């Protein structure tokens, strides 16, 4: 259960936050503010995805069985970056 919380639910906060900002009407935050917030969330999530991918690669190299959880975290954290590229 600990792996699910740390590697699935915790990284899922970033895509949920990104999509929540993306669905807020422009009248609430303004176009510029909304875009900058979404961009910063996607940037931070992308950096975290690169970090978890690096940890996963090190773990797979050593034969660590929990490295697959890090791959899942990387995929989840890459979702806002992919969504930003599609929406932009």
C-alpha cells in the first residue's frame, strides 16, 4: 500500500492540479495568469518526471524490484507536459 501512495497518488496531484487549472474559466484568473500557472505546473512536473526516470534507471541497473514503481511515477508526472504540448 505504501508504494501505491508514494508512487501513484502523490505524483497524481500534479496532473490533477494541471487539469483543474486548465478547466477553470478564463474570467476567474485571466488568460495570462492561467497560462503561467499551467506552464509552471507542467515545468515542475517535467523536472520531477526526469528525476524519477533517473532514479528508475539507476534502480533497474542495480536490479531493484521497486524500480517499476518509479517508472509509473515518471509516466504520471509526464502527463501535464504532454497535455501542455497538445493544448498549446
